[in-house]
């Protein structure tokens, strides 16, 4: 049969850049995708991952198609209908809560959930189940940046717009490889540099990455020494007089203490700690000092650290002392990993947050949200964060866990410990699109979810830009949108606040909850997004439109309206190299794969770029271990082992090795899972785990 060709607008479901996509369906219903030429983010461009999204949509071979349940831990999973599955989930949740209290259950969700889904699961857990045990894999990604923004600017608010890229003349790219991980955003930086060759680009990374090929200066620092480096750059800026005294005096607090701290460490000593030449630190400072527009870009190299918040503070300080914020081409600019980590943060999608940037610890804020939801009160203590949820399973304080759209047995640090913890759970629900989700063998109930293009909703990208995603195809079998599953579960629990007929109604409710806050989008609705395209929040009124840049009036969201220049000084790492484990392991992404590969791993074209996991090791470290390029090596650490082939390269520092994060047990083998090796260090403030500093030994296998 033939149908009319159709085309739909959507947004890429991978990284936080948020590229606009046009999905075309031909008269046989076949799907192709192209970059939206009129989209303000990507102007028609797509990277390799986005370009191949239609293969992921069309290949249903690995998709979960119907609910499955086991009646006891030793029983096999068997097909059930939706009512049977959700009746059981409701009965188990009710009985656990009755016997052990609401904090004995938890939800672990994802920065890939749509805003409506995120909103509903938060309302369900915080408002109705009465626990704040709802955390997300954004804890592994952005929570240190969230705390960095809250502490310095008063709220979790990315101040810049992508249009600042074309207005900047100095970029500091810290702990990020945007050429591979945020490619379309990087294309814009490349083009800007091409047209304005005087633009300076500084890359800070222990590895020579693809992003370094555009850099004027690569500071190849020792892992974990970022804070020392940014404080040293701060010292140079002060000594050179390249600071903005008007901003410091009239719009910020904390400069004197900051100055005292940076002056404590000589440049010589900082250079030795960081393993970079003193002259290069001075050069970086002179690039920043000369800039009219200065953007600092960062990602996991800073966030995924036991000192992630302090690293964020030290970097944001460089924008504050130079007054490079709230003006064109300037500002701190965290690069979001996931497509809707921002939307999730906005609806309060973490154990430590409340909707619309309200403060979970503030009784008035809790009351506002409770009143809005029509419930008596909200739980007043922060819930368990990602790693704490699995510790809760381990120590028995959490009995039931509901996992949505994330693959913790590949992505969590110390994955073998997570496996052992999962075995102790009384009841596990796994809600996913893929039969390759590695938690399925541990699940008592498996719920098939609809994927990208099979449901509608909204997302927010790295520059606060909200977009509407169309549904353009049906989910396979009995799979349902995540929001629909949550609504059905809420009905089984007899909860009253979930009487929504559409996602549009869910979104309308959330928009009203933002009214009067700093992220007010009470003027926004689906109709506006569908007919006008994307908008940046705040968006209070259709006649005013969105907001490109925050803090142009230099009034911050802190109680006294002033930005806070804060620095704590570097602390020791949680684990230091030893005779047994002399090498530092750092981890990261590769260009053509996304997270745990349940989607990109299906695309033959994407697997060609780098077909199997590998270890980057410096030639001297390889030679002293008699390791040749391409040979299989055994990487061992305190918590486990990994076996992959060696890539001997001087692109990595001596003493440091690198593993990509993507491969897990199901796609390769138990011995290819990088998180067998990573540790349990977390940032004390953000609770974000450290994936960038574990100690290992490497030997020929
Ligand atoms: Fe998708 Fe990110 Fe690539 Fe854009 S840059 S196409 S959002 S993966």
C-alpha cells in the first residue's frame, strides 16, 4: 500500500547540542532523516550519530515488544499483559512502603527521558510515593556543573546562547572533546575560527584529542590537577591586571579570599603539579586577558571527579574575575552530555532538587509544590543519589528499584558491585526499549517502552532551548511511551493527580508550576512550539519571546543578587597510584558511539569507525611492559579486570591510560566493561562519581 509522503520535525536524541531534525517518510512508510536547515542550532548539519538515527528507528530486531514478569526469583520471565504487570508492581510497591516506609523504594531514570516523563516520575515519587529517592544518570554527567552554577550564580542556569560562539574570541575547552562528543557545536567553533583566525582556542586535556587539532594551545595536564591550573591562570590574570574591577566590586563577592588563595601557590609549583610548562599557563592567561569575548566550555573531565564541584568553581571563577558573563560572546558554558539532562534538571529530576529550580531544603518551596500538586506535604530530606541507590540495595535499605531508560550495569562505576547489589533487590522493574539492557536478567518485571519518534514530548538542550519532538511512527508490539506507563501505574496506586489525557496537558501543568520563578515558561505551550519552533527559557509571554542570554543586567540569582567567586583549593584524590597499581585510568567516549551502545551499536556504519574497545597507552609504558601495538592486554585494578587490545600512542601522557566507556557484557564480554575498574569516589557536594581517576596495572595477556 502507498501513503502520502510526510515530513515531521524533531530533535536529535543523542547529545545535549540539540540539533533539529526533519524526518521524511516516503510513500512506502520508509524513514530518512536530514538536518533542519532552518534550525538555529545546527543550520542543516548533523553529525554521524544524528545522521543515522533512521536506522535505529527502523531496526526493531532488539526491541522489547511486550511486558514480561517472573513470579519468583528462580522463575523465568514470562509474557504478561500490561494490567497483570502493573497490578503486581503496584501491589509490591504498596506492601514494601507499608512495611518498610517510602524510602525503601527508588526510581533510577535518565537524561534521555522527555521533560513530561521526567515531570511525571518526580510528581509520582516526591508527591505521592512520598520519597525523594528519584535520581537519574544525569548524576553521572552534570551534577557537579549544577552545583557549580548554584554556588556561583545562585541557580542551575547556563547563562550563554550558542550565538555567543560566533561572538567569542577566546575559548577555553576544559575536560571535553567536543570535536567527537558535541560535533555540530564544534563545527560552529571551527567555522568561526576559520573566518576569524585570530580567535584563540585553548584545550585542557591529559590526552591529545581531535579537538586539539584546532587548538592554539594544548595544556596536557596531569589527570586531576585542573583546579590547580585554573587557579594559576587566575593568578596570572590578577598579576597582569586583566581583571574586571567594576564587575568584581559591584556585582560579585569573594574576590579577596580568591586572590589570597591563588597567591598561595607559585606559578612554578602549579606548573610542576599540572605537568605543563609555566610559559603555557602564562600564554593561556594572556589569551583570556586579551579577549573581548571569553567562553569556557567544559564537560566530563571536570564533572566526573571526586572534586568535580571545586573544579567547576575554579573554572567559572575565570569568567567572573574577568567579568566575562552576561555579555555577548562570554560566559561559562557547560556542555551537556545527554539530550534532555537540562529538561530533567528543570523539573527537579534528581534526589536533591525540586521542580522549577525550587530548593528541596526550603520549607516554603516544598509547600508551594505540595499545594500545586494537591498533596499534604513533600518529604523534606534529599533522597538517595545514583550511587547511593545501589548502596541502598546492597545494605537492604532499598527493597524495590524501578529503572527507566538507562543501563546502569554498564554505565555505573564499579559495575560488579552494582551487579551484586542488584541481586539483593526484592523487586526490580526495568523499563526500556532494548532487550540488550543489562539489568533485564535481574528484573522481576520488564516493561517495553516506546523510543524516539514513537512518542511526543519536549526536551531542553545545553543553551536552555526547548523543542517539541513529534511522534512519527508507532512503537513495536505492545510498547508504550514512558509517560503512559507511569500514568497507568499511578492509577493502579489509586493516586488522584494523574488524570491527563495528553502530553500537552502534562506540559501545561509543568509550565504553570514555573510561574514566577527564574525559569518561568508559563507563557509557553505545545501550539507555540509547534508553530514557532524552539525557544530559550525564560519564556513568560508570547509577545516577549525567549531569552538568549542570562544576567545581562548583572543581577544574579543569589540571595544578594551578586555572583559568588568561590574557590576551595585542591584536595587529594580518593585513590593514588601505588606499586601494585601505578597507572591512572581515565575514561571517555568515542566519536560514533553513544553511551552503552544499545542504539548506535545497531548501526553498521557507526561500528566501522572504531569496531572494538581498546586501551590507549604511552609508548614508554608499553615498552616497559613489553606490550606491542594491537596486542591484547589485561588491565587490572582493585575492583576488577578488563581485557582489550592496546593502542600504543604518544597522544596520552606517560603514566596515564584511557578506555572508552561504551562496551558492556552483552555487546562484547564481561572483560570489555570499563566500569569493572572504576571506583567509588564521589564528589562530597554533588555526589557525582569519579570516572576519570582510578588506578590500574596493565600487562600483556
Ligand atoms: Fe545529535 Fe549531538 Fe550529533 Fe547534533 S551533535 S546530530 S545533537 S549527536
